[in-house]
C-alpha cells in the first residue's frame, strides 16, 4: 500500500473541520498513516 511510504507513526496532526468532507478525509488518511489526530470543530463530532 502507498501509505507504507508515508509513515507518520507517533506524530500528531491538528485537523480542523473533521466532521465531514475534506477535513474528515484528511483525518482518516492521517490516522491510517499512524498519526494521532486532534480534531477541532464548531460542533460535536
């Protein structure tokens, strides 16, 4: 899988707008690469 070349194990990412759409896709992709996610939203996730 291509994510093996994109290893973010034990890194932290702050993702805004991760409830839906592009922000959610980015959060999922980063999490699959091993990143810890801090989600910042206007409403509850």
